[in-house]
């Protein structure tokens, strides 16, 4: 997946990612030492977002949706 730039495009991309139905939950979590979110559909982690923050603005958003890279999150190695 190619990087997405610009507030509107980033917001639309995140909304599409998070629109997985009524069983989708978000939880704040430290991800690689940064502010982050863990997205679950039911009990399964489907995405992990890490945010680069400067002041009151997000200046970078990194999203992992690859099931292989989320394996440790789904194995319970993260709270």
C-alpha cells in the first residue's frame, strides 16, 4: 500500500479501515513508544496504528494491517 498524504485523504483512508461493523473497537495503546490505537474486530486485532504527534497535531500515521505482522498482537503478547 502506498503512503497517503493530506488531511482529507488520510482521514478517509482511516475511516475506511475502521469501518468494519458493529463489533469493531478501538483502544489506546503505546505502540513502539508512540501514541497508538489497536483496532479489534471481535477479539481479533485487525490493525495497529502508531501516531507521530507534534503539539496538538498528528504529523504521521503508520498503520499495520498485515496479519503476519499482527501475529504477536493476536497471540496475547500485548495487553
